[in-house]
C-alpha cells in the first residue's frame, strides 16, 4: 500500500460523509414539510 492511500481513503470517506449529510438534510426537511402539511389538513378537517 502506497502513501497515497493515507490521503485518498480519508478524502473519499470525507466526501461520502458530506454527500450523505446533504442528502440526509434534504430528506429530513422534506419529511418535516410533509408532516406539517398533514397536521394542517387534519386541523382543517376538525374545524369544518
């Protein structure tokens, strides 16, 4: 194993973490928006 692996492997792992963080935050934000919409719809049904 060459010295390049000590730079390449952590760099690839870090890039994977960053991409996962971005995609995960988007998914969480979308799920939160869907939950808020459901709550608003339920509240609207109760008022009618």
